[in-house]
C-alpha cells in the first residue's frame, strides 16, 4: 500500500510537470494565487491594476515594463506571484505569444465584510513627472523622479554611495508627501528626504471619471553623490529581477530569441524600411507601375548581423517584375548589429511591412465621425494584412499593443484609453482626437 501511494504521487507529479503552460494559462493561474495583502488595508483604496507579462528565452515569466499600483502592498503581491509562476513550456511562434496583457482587480479579492472600509477605484492613469530635459510619459514618472533625485544629490557635494529604500505619496494635488527614507547613513537619508520634499509638482493620478487620486509608491534608489574628485555621478536605475529579462544566454546557438534583452540595430544610413522600400518604389515608378500593393514579411537576423530565413507574407504580382528576388536581394545585403541575450549575440526574428498606392484624386467627403457622432470610431483594415499590428511613418511595424522589442506600449494604450473617456459626453469628436486615437490606439 505504501509503495502504491508513492507511485501514484509520482504519476501526479509527472502529469503536472508535463502540462503545457503558456501565458494565457499562467495569467489565469496568477488570478487564483492573488490574495488581498494585509498591508493594503491602511491605504483604504483598491482597484484595477494593469500589467504585461512576458516570457524570457528559457520560459521564465517576468513583467515586461514597470507598472503603477495604488500602493506598495499591491505591487509586492504581484511580484510575489510572478516569482512563483510556472515556466512557459509552449513553443513561442511569434512575438504575440511572448506577451500577455492582464488586469488584476484587487477589490474583488477583498472579503465581503471588509469592502465597506475600502474605496473602489476605477481605471486610472498613473502620476506623471518630468523635470527639464525629461519626457513626460505615464510609466516613466518613477524613473524620472529617481533620476531627478540623483542629479540633485550629485550637485549637493555629499561624497557617499548607498542603496536606499524610499516610500512616498503623490497626492491629489500632485505634491510629494509622507516621505520615508531608510537604508543609508544619516547624512544621505536626510539629504534625500529634503530633496524629495522639495520636488516640483507632479501631474496627479487621474481616474477615467476625471477624478484626481493619491498614489503611494515604494522604490529603491541607488544614490551616488558627487565623487571625491568632483566628477558627476551617473544615474543607475534599480531593477528588480521580476522586471528584467533573464541575464543568461541560451546554450543552443541556433535558438531564435523572440524577446531578446537588447534588440537588433540596423546599420544603414536611413531606417531599414527606408532603405528597403524606397528603391523598390523608385523601380516601380521607372516602369510606370501605379497599382496598389503591399509587402509584408519577416527574417532572422543572425549573430553576424546578416539576414536569413527571409519569408514574405504579402508580395505584389506585377508582370515582368520579380518582387521576391528584388526584395530578397536587398535584405540580404543589409547589415545589422545582432540582438544580445546575457551579453552574447543571438539570433532573433524581425518583422516588417510597407505599402504603395497609385496616385488618384480623392473625393472630399464629410468624415464618418462627424456624421455618426461621438461614439463612432473609423476602423480600417491594415493594408499590409498584418494581424494585430500597425505601421509607423518611419516603417517600423508594431504588434500593438507591443513594441517591436516585445514591450507593452503603455504610452499608446493610456493615451487612447483616456482620450476616449475624456471625450464622452462632449459632442462630436475633434479632428485632433481622431488623429491621435487612430494612430496610437484604435488599430
């Protein structure tokens, strides 16, 4: 009987170990593991937290970009569950398979008897911060603030270096308050706290119903003040393992990494698509071919920076013109700096697309959104026939809402989301609104 139990247990373990895990299953598993943290009750708010999971080459799951939570307890709980997540063992066929966007509504994890004590927060845009020379974006406010603190520390003349633990609140008015600093010597702690309390105002967090709310964050700061020789210190961001791609390189040298730590860089004088599409379009013009066409495909960038495995999903079929041979030859002559994983060059996949149109006179008509009103958004089929993607003016192709390097495009997502909500109830949409949402969000 004892032996039978052991055999049965072994059999169960084997079933679990051989189960197929992809990001869809892992995200569902995470929702079964999330618990409402005890430390969160003191903040009296709970709501939807948003993040994007990604998969490293070895199957380890990580969060592909820093995210915002209403308080540090929610962020720590998400980090705890992500660290315990099973590894993906399902082959990744494309970049969409390596990313998964998900919501976690912490209010739903509250016990029924506790819900009256906690305010439910709707979807919200994180606080934003940028000093002179910094870009104001929803999800780089924390990094901008840490960099701003380090710059002020360097200018203070204090000669020391340490990693500090800081907690602070950006309140409804955009002021930094309730600052707590720990982990360093008294001089460093006092100086950092003074600098943080003198922070310029932020743009506060805002819910979709246009209400400003307070958000509390916990960050680690690598504080390096001006050195003994007076040299200016370099800002070093603190990155937890849960936000980082794996730092090791694969032993299989032939493995194609869809989501490398460092993406490949094109070495041409112009953009890759400019060097590929422009000569092709000039050739069509010389042959007086003025037909609509689309080109889409992908190839593998080898460790030596050359292209291989060139594949076309869409090609024009013009009489007397071998588009496949022309474009394949052009791609084969181009040079890249290879992608890197764990400090070593690796093979990676690159997707591209561009379109051409005949010259014709367009009939001026009233835009659809002016005819049908505020709730109409004009959806147009992607001319390059690339599913779930769009093409920027410079030719870069995006698997929206992911960037070409596989990171979730929080900026585009939030810009579109909040333009939509802000315009509800204000009559027909403006041209400016449609242009921004159409480019950044709708597709």
